[in-house]
C-alpha cells in the first residue's frame, strides 16, 4: 500500500486547512475556532457521528466501515493547540495572534487527520469503526487526560489508539518508532526560597536568596551525575529564576525557581523527587534560608504497546518502504500527553519526517506541507489494514 492517490489529490486542500489553522493559533483548551473548524469539516465529510466538548474543547468523529463483522474500533488522535511563542518565520500565512504560534506542528497533525477522515468517509473500505480524535491542550494542559476522564474510550468503544508527531531532522516520507517507553514522564517543579532581604551594600545583614537559589540550581545537577544510575535517564532543568526585586541595590527576600523533571522509569522518578526536595531544603537551611518545594507529577511516561507497535511498523513500511522506517530509535526525553490515552488503551505513537526544518518549539519552526501525503496515508493505512474489508 504506497501513498494513496486520493490523498495526493486532496493535498492542496489539506495544505489550505493547515495554513488557515496556522494563521489562527489557539492555546491549551482555548481551541474554540479550531474545534469548530474541525467539527464542521467532519460533518461536511459525512461522518456518522460528530461529538464536541469532550475534554472541554475536544472533538471526536465516528466513521463506520462498509462492514462491521469484526466489531473492531480503532482511534486515531491529533492535537490542535499552539504555543505561547512569538512567530519569526516571516511566512505569508504566519500567525495573526501576537505571542502565539503553531511552533510544534499541531496545525499539521490536525490537517492530516482531517484529510484521512475525508478519505475514510468517502471510501469506507474497512470492516469496523474508525474514531478520529482531535485533542486540545497537549502543550501542558493535559487535554489527553481530560478526554480520557470524560469517558471517551468507553463512550465510543475504542479498543486501540494511535498517535503521530512530525519530527524535524527526519526526512520527509520516513517514519521512526520504538516499542516500550518512548517519551519521558514530564513533571513540574516549583521551589520558593525565603531568606532575609537587605541592602546590597550590607549582605551580612540579610540572607541572600539569590545566592541560595544559585547554589540549589547547581546542586540539582548532581542528581543526574551522582544520584541516578548512569545508565538510566533523568533530566532536571531549572528554566526560570525569578527574584522579587528588579533593583540593582536590593538583596531580595524571596526567590522563585521553576523547572521540569524528565524520567523514563518509575524508580528514577521517585529518586528525582526525593533528592530535589532534600537538596533544595538542606541547601537553603545551610545558609539560614528556607525552601518550599512543590513537585507535580504531570505527564506519565508514554509507553508503546508491543503488538500495536509491530502493526504500526508494518503499516509505515507499506507506505514508505522498509528502508524508510526506523523500528527502534532512542527514547525522547520530551513529554507527550498521548501517554494518558496509551494508559487507557493499547496503541502506539510514531514520528513522521518533517525534513530539514527548525526544531519544534522554535520561533522559526514550520510544519512541512510535503509531509502531508505520507502522514495521511499512514492514518488511513492503520484503519484499512487494521480492519480489512472482507
């Protein structure tokens, strides 16, 4: 099953949808325009059912095959939300919303799944039911968790579920995947340090929280270098260091650190949380300050099921050829809330080549429209090969 001819014919339309979504980015659950566009398209395509408002602003479409002897139901998921990043691409269809852009390619994911939905609704050449899932708030809001908690899997009888993400640096037309843990658990970290403010000329009269915070930032890196097994992955990143004063001559009384913690194994996650609390609190105490640590377990590890990943590999090879599918790439330390759906049902997540573009979350990133035929064909292949018509 090579690239599908009908999808090739739809390429220009899918590109237009993608660029329209790109021009109008929306954050987290505030995907009202995008969700409405998706729902309208699904109704236009003739989906048997279109349900909105799942997981706040999620949209689900149901497409029944020509036959249903199998009773099988496969879910396909795309994410819809953008990022709070000012766009720097200079494209004619660049974001019209200052400070927001589709810097992760969710515009492309949504458009590709819409293209696959149109093709499947037209042809219905399968035995079972396809459920297309359009999710808000992948970027930190946990939209996947919200859709699962709303009972989506049970309501639509979904038995297995598949996700896909574009990947800069991987050539267009190629795919990459791995069984087992694929994307890391991504936890959120807040550390609030309280000392004693003073004049910068009299540091001995205070307890310098800036110094304490700097010591904590450095000490936290010992978790990866000294506390964790060197053969196991953990990344502790302090991404924000904020004092309560902008003055040149004031030693601030309070400092707020923020960051993320990424791990692939439960015992390493436990170790990281324990060490972060002890390092922050004891380092602060050594200087006479205090540190309050809030560690929030956010996205879990995203784990690809073995059987479903084997199936996904075969579908990808049928689209791209054996030589263009990497079957066991290294894990990614980024987080992905498709993990919540894979915790609810077996399935798999694959990377689709985006070519030589800026990396995701960069202000110059742009989804590569040349990736559309391969991505749409893969979605359709999961349905037609997973539920072949008799």
